[in-house]
C-alpha cells in the first residue's frame, strides 16, 4: 500500500464517520506564540479545545504537515525519527470521547488496514481505568495493555494549553527484535521491538504557566499518527526510509554519490539525513520560512547545514538542493504550495549552500584533526563558531559521533563574555556623541535644514567588514596557535 493510499483511506474512514476533512494548516502556526512550528495536528484547533472559539464542526480529520526539531540529532541514525512528517489525526471538540476514539482507532488499524491484532498493544496512563476497560471491551487482552506515568502517557503541545492523559498504540515487530527481558513491552528502554504508532490524547485540562491544570468545560479528542511510520508498518518495513515516501530521494542521492544505499552503514546514515532534510527544508521554505540567524529561520538554516555536512561526506556531486524537485514531485500533489514554488525553493537552498560552503570546508579542515585527537576544548568550539561561522551544534554533533563530549556551558560562557566585550566597545565608541540630541524627521520630510557638528572618517561597509574579518581572523589565528590548551 502506498503512503498516498493510506492517507486517503484514513481521511475516508473518518469522513464516513461524520468527520469534516480539513486541509493541513501551515508549518508556521497562526496566532500561537507558544510554538515555533506546527508540531501536531491539534495546533490549528487549540482555540476550539480551549473554548475560545466555536468549532464550525464537532468532529474533524486532517493530514497535517508537522515539523519537529527536538530529535534532529537522531534523524538518520535510526529508521523512525524525522524532522518533517505528515500527521494523520481525528479530533472531537466536546463531541465523542474515549468510548469512541479507542474503537475507531482499533477498527481503522485492524479492519481497514488489516494489521494483525496480536501485534497491537495499548499503553495507558496509570490512573486511567476507564481506558483499560474500553480497550478490553474493544478486543485487546489485559496482558497487552500496559500502564505508564506522565512521561509516556500524558500529552501537551507545549508548556501551556490544552492537555490530557493519552493512550498509545504500539506495534510489536516480533520477539526476534526484542531484548528478551521478561518485562519487555511498549516503551522498552532496552530494545526497539515495539514501535509507537498512534497517540490518542484525551484533552481534559488547560495548563497554565505555573503548571496548574484547570479542567476544560468540554473534553476533547486529539489523535496523532505519523503517516510515514504507519506506511512502514503496513508494508512490513522496519525502517520508514524503505517506503515510497523516501526511497525516490534516497535513490537520487545514492546516484549522485555513485554508491548504492545499503552498501555501507555510515553512508546510509547520510542518505537518510539528506532524504529527511530535503523534505523538511522544502516544506519549511514552501510555507514562507526563510534562512536567518534566529527563530524559525535559524532552525531551517541548521537543517540545511546539517544536510550539507552529510552531502560533503558523500562527495562533491551531492547537493541537498537537487532533492527539492523530487520532494515537489512526491508531496506536490497533496500540498500544491510546494509544486508552485519548487524553483524558488531550490534557488534559496542553492544560495545557502554557496553561503555556507566555504565555512563548512574551512571548519571541517580545522575540526577533523581535533576530532582525531579525541578531545575538544570549549575555546576551540568557540573559535570555529566565532571566526569561521561553523555552528556549535554541528560541532557538538560531529563530536558526539566520535564519543567526544563538548562542554556546552563553557562554550556559552565564552559567547557571553564576547557579547559583553562587544557591548563595551560599542558604548565606548558612541560616548563622544552622548548628550547631543538628534531628531529623526525622515518619516515626514524629505529635506531639512540642520548643522554639522562633527566629521568622522567612516569606512564603507564592505571595507569595514573586511577589516573586521581580517582582524578577527588574525587574532583568532594567534589564539589558535598560542592556546596553551591546544
Ligand atoms: N497531538 C498528539 C500527538 O502529537 O501525539
């Protein structure tokens, strides 16, 4: 079954059960400062759950574009972590609750998709006897229902807002993938025999800044299931990168690199990173995120740069930007904004590749011997960042791959003292101007009479930039060579 078939079947299933199928909202949440990105299907429905707006439909279903960067370091290293994914979800705003949400989920997985019932387990919250009884009645034997605390079975979209206990459905890949411990089951910390497939959240409270939970006037249902994970389970692929959502991208990058996917575990990591990051980058750009040094734009930049490190490992012919048309072909039929902007998106990625290319090459040349040495001092990490523009989190990730710890607190302290130094320098420079009030009239006038009180020799921006870079470069070179800790 293709991912397109499964997406359609999910939406049809809930449409037949009186849910209004709505389009995905943007990856940039609308009017919600609590989250940088849309991290779940429920984000566009928060005001309905909170009772702040009247829902136009009591039940909805969506396939929502979602972006999560919290596990970005893991992406590529296993078969189930992603930054961008499509989240299938059904929602009830004060309409049905657990008594329907659980049987719906069971019916969809076992009747519609025909997953083997004996492979499905339920995780519920410790206190949730009601869900235990519903699962039992639905057909799951008590030994396949496990109870957990808040760390596994409580869900909230962020520190504040609608939240509640949840029940997760886990797929059992089979004993052969297990750790063999007698208590092995969903959320096992020793093996990945079980895969969480679907999360059914029973929205019950509104949580405030201090963590206090106030019961909502109407309870709701918010479910979330990754289309990519589900496609992998339905097609019995342990890795979601082996499904139709990713294979065209992986094959493309493998062709560019001239080495087949599956021939070397290390290069396979890079293929998976590129496949995921090509999708994430393309979808973020399609929704209007632009590369920047802070906020969303910085996350995007970080994704592009992480992909570039892996592209570089695969060889000079491999480029993230060349994956954009493939993402547009794969996801354009569902999200037309990708298709219509594919050229602009590829161009933006290309210009980021050019921009960061030099820093990447220089940074890697510097970093490589240090990694081989086996230690990395905070001053070195700071130097790579401050002088060569090599991102700290990339250094930390590359170090981690080699089992080297970076003292990020010490790096942050160096950054802070550098900021303090430059603040002092700036205020010293402006001191002679202090006390002379000057009023900006340019909003209302194009001309004005005024008097010149001082004349400073000021270099042009390009010249100033070059001098600054030169000076910093020379200083850093000195620090680099003379650093006693090196
Ligand atoms: N909103 C439920 C989930 O993302 O798991």
